[in-house]
C-alpha cells in the first residue's frame, strides 16, 4: 500500500491542473489519460455538452476532462476533473455545478462508476490551493440500471492540495483501487471509504478517548480542589464534554476566519496559534491562561478587558448561552481555579489514534456547511457535533434511555411531509408548486415564471407564523431539519422572482434567526441534550453569517429549548391548573389563584427582559433563576392546596380506613413538597407544565391553541421500567390510551395530539410494535379516531438506527397525520419497506446494516413509488391490529379471521411450552447412557423418554438426534403416581426413589449439588418442575419452535418430549398440521405474531390461539390426514404439498386471485430475506436485538 507521503506529493504535483493529473490518477489506481481533452469544447452535438448547454452559463462548469480510466470487468470506472467558472468562497457556491456534474456522470457518460475532482479555474488556481473530491451516487439509477429522473446525491471532501491533513491523506490512500476489482467491489469499496457514518463513528471514538483523558486529568491534577476532589467520574466527563463542546464550536468558527481578526480576516488555525502563545499568558497554561479567558470573557461579553483583547486578538461576541457557565461549572469555580496540563491539548503530535484535543481536531478539515440527504460531506460537518455529543452524553446508558439518532434521510422526509401538509392547509398551495419551489432553490430554471404575488404572500406569512415542537428533542435533528425545509422554500420563493440574489447570505441568516426565535420549540428530559440542541441551532445560524454579528448576537434559547419531562405534568394523581389538557374545575383558594396569576405576570416580565438582555451574563443568570423559581412556586402553591385538602379529609373522616387513606395522601404530598424544595427545578422541569413553559402557544382556554406541527423520535423504552409515580401520572393524563405494559411512545402520541392545535400536523418515528401488540389496542383506536392519517412507512426489522457504530434493531415506523378525525372514505398511503430495501441490498451484495440501509434510503422516493399502497382506507386501521398491506389482502385477513374456529378454542387451550429442566447436563442423556441405565436397572426405561432440541424440529417431522430426557414428574402434581408421591419427608422419598429406580437415582446423585440450586424443580431435587400436562406429551401433537422464519411445524405421534425452546399443540387431528404448514396458515400467522429480525416470527401461545381454523368435514379431514402422513414420512414431495395447499385453500374459501396474492406475498418475503440462520438449542437466532 502506498504511503500518505506519496499522496501528498501527487496532490501537490496536480495542483488543480487537469493536464497534470497523471500522478494522482496513478496513485488512485487509474490508468492515466496522457492528454486529456475538454469534453465541453467544440461544436454542440448533443450528449454531454448538450446536457450542460441547457443553460447559457453551463451551470458554472467551464471545462470537463476524463483524466483516468479503470476496467472493472466489462464495465468502466472513470476519474474526472471539472474546472469551475468560479470557485466561490463557500461550499454552497459550488452547489449548482456539483449537482449538474454528478447528474451528468450518472446519466450521460458510459462509466458505470466515477469520481470527480472539482478545481478552480486557472486564474484562481494560484490563490486557491484546494480541490473538492466528489463521489456521485444514485441509489435508484444504480439499482435499476436506468435513468430514473430522481435526484442524484453526492458525497464530497474538500482537500488542501498544498498540505492535506492526516484524515484526507488516509482517505485518499484508502480510496485507491487495486488491479482486478469487479464493479461490485469498486462500488462497495468506495461506499465504505466515503461513508459519512464511518467517519462519524471514527471521530466519535477518537473524541471520546480525548474527552476521557481530559476528565481524568481534571481529577488527577486537582486533588486538593474542594469541589473537583468530590466529583464522580461521570461529573468529570460532563465537565470535560462542556469544554470540548466550546472548542468544537470555536473550531467551526475559525473555519470562517472569525477568530483573530475582524470581518472574516482571522485565522483558520487560531486555536493552534493560541497554543503557541501560552507562555505569554499571565498563567502559563493553555487551559487556565488562554481558554478560560477566551470562553468566559472574549466570547461571553461584548467588552473584554484590554489585556484579554491583546492576549486573544479579535473575538466576536455571540451570547446565546454557550459561553455562560452551567451549574456544574459554577460549583467547580466556587472551589477555585482548576488546572488541566498542556499535554492534554498539544497539537504537535502525530499519534494514531490521537490522544490530544488539538491533535485530533487538526487532523480533520471541518466544513461549515450543513449536509442534506442528497449533498453530504465526509468532512466533519455541524451535524457531527450533535451526533458526537449525543453519544458522549448518553454513553453506555443509551439503551436505558432508549434514545437513537434519527438518520437525516428520515428527518428530511418527515419534516417535509409535515410542513407541506401545513402549507397546503394554510395557503391552498399545491404539492406540485412546493416541489417546483424546491427545485428553484437548488437550480433555477431560466425564463421561469414567478409565483403569483398573492400566493407568495400567503406562503411567506405561513412560513413565518409556523410553530413547531419536538417533545423529545435530543440534539435537535428535527428542529434543524425543519429549519432547513423552511429556508429551502424561502430561497425557492426568492429564486422564482429573480435570477441572482446579491444579499442571499444575509437573507438566509435573517430567515434562520426568525425561525429559531419564533418557530422552533423543543423539550427533553436530558439537560445535556438541550445544551446540544441549543448549540446546534446557534452554530447553524452562525455558519450562514457572512461576518460576525456586531449588532445582533445569538438569540437566547433558554425558553424555547427546555429541559423537562414532556409527559409528566402532574404528580401521580395530583392534577394542576396548568396540566394539559386543561382540567375541569379545581378546588383552590382565591388567595392561591391570585398568587399564581401574579407569578405568571412576573414571569412574562422576566422573559421580556431576558430576551432583551444580551451583554450581561450575570443578569441573564439571575433572570433565568427567577423564572425557574416562579415556575416551581406555581407548583408548590398547588401542592400546598392539595396538602390542605388531604389534611381536611383526614380530620373529617368518619371511618378509620377513610382517615388512613387521607393521611397517606397527605404524607405523599408532604414528600413531594420536600422533594421539590431539594431539587434544582431549573435544571429539569418536572412536572413540566406546558402552558407555563410556552404561554404564547398554549394559552388556557384559547380556541385553536396549540402547535402547528409536532414531530419526534420518542425514546424506545417500556413505561413499566419507570417510576411508579410517573406511571400513575400517565394513567391520569392519558386515560384513553393507557396500558400498564405500554412503550412510552403511546403517551408521546397522546401528548402530541394534546398540544397540537386543531388541524395541526403530526410526524413521528417510533417502534412499530404498537401496531400489533396487546398494549397498543387503545392507541390504535385513538389514532384512527382522533387523527386523519396520511402516511405510514414501516421499516420492519431493518436496522435504521445505530449506536456507537453498531446497528440496532428497533422496528421503526413513520406516521404522518393531522389532528382531525378522518373524513368518511379517507384514504392514506402505506408502505412496508422491509422487502424492497432488502431486495436492493441483495442485488448489490451488501449486508443489511444501518449504513447500507441509509444508502438505499437516498432513493426513498423511488422506494415509495415501488412499494407504497396509494389508497388505503383508514377504516382498515382497526383496534385489533394494523395490517399494512394491499387493501384486498387486508380485507381477506379480516374475513378469514372472522370465519371458522380459533385454534385455541378448537384444541381447548392445549398449546403448551416444552420442558424446562433447569440442568440439562443431568436430565438429558444420549443413547449410550440410556442403554447403560437400562442395563443396570430395566425399570429405568419407565422414566426415560425421547427428547428433541430446537434444531431437530423441521417441516412436517422432527429429525431425532438420539437424545433422551429423564422425565421425573413433580410428585406434587395431581396426576403423579410415583412410589414416593405420598412421602412426608425427603429422606423417605429418596429411599423409595432409590429402591424403585436405583440406576437413575445414582446417576442424578452425581449432580445433586447443582440440582438443589435450581429454581425450576419439583417437591424434591431430582424431580422436574410442576407441570399439569405431562400426559399430553404422549398424545399426537404438532411441535414448533418459538422463533421461526418459515412454516416448520412437525407432526408427532411418537411421544417426544422437547425443551422449552419449543411449544406443542395437542392435535385432535393431523389436519391441524396441514393448516399451520400451509401458505395461508403461514400468511395469517405472519400478521398475528410479533415480527423479529431476519424474517423471524415470535410464535407464542397468545399469537397462535386466534388463528382461524376452517370447518373441515370428515372427507376433507381424511384426505388432509393422509397427506400429512405422506409428508411426515417423505417431506420432499411437491405433488403432495400442492394437493394439500389446494385442499386448505378450498377449506378457507380462497379464490384463485387470493391464492395467487398470498403466494406472491410469501415469495417476496423469501426473496428479501434469502438464506437465514438456524435456530439454536435455546430457541435463539442470529443477531436478535430489541431495544425494549
């Protein structure tokens, strides 16, 4: 493998000149084109030149060269250099040519794959020593092999040609092709190397090491500090994360040259320059001497002292809260200054992986451009900040908190769907017009007509007035996504009016500032997540500013993005005046009511002053604390009222029991008051009173009060894992959907509908389990009744999310709708994307992981065109379960469910789990041991039964492996007939056991110690656990694994016992085996059972019991029985299978088209999942993960 020095030399030799690209092409594995020609020169003859000549300026592309070729079998791969008419100052200046070139490469040239290098023109080249490496991608075109007309995406990296950083040298070295690679190998290799997810994971892991080192240094070098010496490891990490967050923010600012000089004349290596000045500081240490004054004076105030200004040079005043100390930092500062050794920051190291802060940051080139699904940067972008810090703050607790970062493709889709619905309702605009405006924003058509003035005004007004909330905001992905969509439409409106917008940067900044200040709201229970969200919003605003904001510092977000518990707005069953929805009449004294009104007015005044205060951090902190104190006081006053009420009830109680109940309630309220007094309410508001937090949106009693849009990815946790008091508050707040075992997504749905205004839009991504689970019955009914649902996308078992580089199975589904009862005959659009995405991955030979799934999602529009059911009647979303299929199949499912007899009823509930021994080593034996025990004592045969493992269960019959179980029934069972069944002591029972079955007794005695420790045992240690159905093992039965990915039900008449990984149905007829092994039986089960990863179903008793069994007369039963016997003896019998399918289909009354639809459904699943893993003896299968 070539060295990173070689690539640096090749880049320098190239210098952006297409005629000098040969060394670079060779390094990257291409055959160089010795005299590349400009393919845009010469006469216009159609093809590639015509593609650019559709605009007079050629879309900003001056010249286009093919400088390298590679043969991947019969296909060609090209290396291209595009010379731009104007390089521009920002990445956005290259958007139009980049998009056109990417589309030209995908649609117009013969190369099956290509890499493009964008370079400045020859006049700019001496001053601009950089090039943009672009990988055009089109998931649709690649998978179908045709021009689909869909947008082409790209991934880019901006490389310094004179002195490339370590990350870019490694990146280009890894991109190099090798001789003999196939086209598939080239595609997979480039996709892996240019993977944004891979870079994010790598950066996060490196950043986490540096953060942990800083935290350890804090503790190790400040042992005498009165506060630091008492910090936990987690608190030290939180402190370090806060410092690193500021440094990362400043690293983005220095990319804009805002630090070290006014008006964008600063330095892109400002923080490294400061490092080299550390010995000039009064305290000769990088952290104390330079970073502390930079954070808390240079950036936090508008008027730093003269000495600080001389030390730091120019620093802009940004306000916003990032450079205000949080409570942990205040506590640390109260104990005195802290010291962090310089070695934690040293930039002059080249360790791999990096161990210092500046060493890490210096090896990357950060881009100040926010990525979008179709335009991504492999260089760290602002979104990386959210992803990294969300990971850092959550760490190993992510599973407990159930938070997962939503992929940008899904964020983009959900935001656009909700915003478009809102705009259509508010303005009457058509979807075609909105789509056209977005195209205008990206690539304005020449000679296009502007919007009608009246429609433009309605759209602008609606975009300015929209109010959006994320009640589980995390690091702010949805709020950032919504802001991007708002800005995109506003750009489209402007571009529809004029060709060139001179002040576009300032316009975008103004639009963003307005959205941040007036449109975007968020709540999260994690205060660190709230800090991340605020940081990302500030950063997004800053990055579009042409120069530092002199007169308009960053907006305060303390009362827009809030730390609080979105679901808890009461305490257990104690409801407040401001609980949402607004409760009925509450008993409250006039004095308390007046006091609360005064507090609300006081808070309003404080908020106004807070918003108007910019250059006084101390005053801002005091105002924030006063507002938090007023909020806590409103809750305290109402709790005091509840306490007085409970004490009054205790005094008036006429019975002792009533008095005890009232006193218990009074004790509860006293405890809550005590807890409220101790807790820092400003840190996390709990209970969280929505009308108090957002009075401008949720005004009590106001008609139409509420948000216009609520969207979220709620935490993936079950509510029974939460505090009992919270569970009671859920019961009180969400009675229409409450279930004791529900995932809290149920309550987030209910809360969203509560805080939406009538006609407001909802966009959620959650687990899909509520669509079938028992706990979801009420939320299914509630959503179908209270919302007009417009779209549901189900991703099934696809790993859409990841954490720390690992794919996570969370069974996600997207729901888009609005707060209106559905009109009669309303249809929505539904799509199960599991099979289409799996098929596309299989076609490319790609693994099913989160990175590859997201790549396919770049063509979400194409996927929906392929898989979406466009007219799905909302009436089919029934309380008993949602089936997202073609409506004809859904109606068939409901018809079949209503005919025949449920299987559980037919077999009288006799569907049982296998035997749980508690110690297989003792009870499960092989043929040799059985023969040995029987030879020693022939009576042993009475206790030894044939035994099956999970892997032995096949379709139609079991393949016995010659194993046995010593089946000693619990003597406490009613039907047990052991000689020792009536023994009164263990000693007496053991003597009788030994006398009756000496060989078995002696064998089990070897394991006596372990057998005694089992939880699963009978009256005596040598017995199996209590069981009421031992006799049923000897009866004819159908055996199946609890996890299956195809109909593998075995019919047994030989009296097999089996382990608890399997279940069995006591079958009154072999026809039962025919039903469950049939196509229609499998199709029904696939909609009754819980789906798991890799196409498996969780076939538990409660899912089997409702399976409808059609009426079967004697003649049909006889024919099915005969066929089952044939297939049990010889399973590979297509003729018998076909006849059986016909007979079962007849019994269900299926038409030819219905049989064909079911067969097609099964075949599509088989194509999507392909070969799947085997069940192990414990009934487990590969990679089963469930965040719940």
